[in-house]
């Protein structure tokens, strides 16, 4: 898990589009930069967000939010590839 200075964890949305969701009373904005849709999430909301699924492709259920990889964070922040 990659954390920022505030202790939040980087999560990514499965599509490279901006996405706004609510977890508890917090609004998280997944901002797309360099084809990575990422938000920094408070620890207490990670499980709730990771449990969000989508049904597609003939009824297959898949998770749409995941922990960001170091490469995704580097690309999104512009510090690497």
C-alpha cells in the first residue's frame, strides 16, 4: 500500500476517467492524470471502496477500485514511469 504524508492510501479506479464517490461523509474524487484515475483515501474507508463491484460482460462481477501500484502513483504524480 502506498501512503501519502497524511497517511492516506492510493487507490485507483479501473477506467481512466474522473470519478466521484462518497464513503462515510467524505467525498473522494478519483482524478485522471496520464491515464491513471487515482484518489488518496482515508484508512477507515478503504474496505468500503474496495468492496464496490460492477456487473458486466455477461453477468461477471468485478471489483472496480484497487490499491495503486508504485508505477501507477509515479505516472499519476509525474515522477516516473
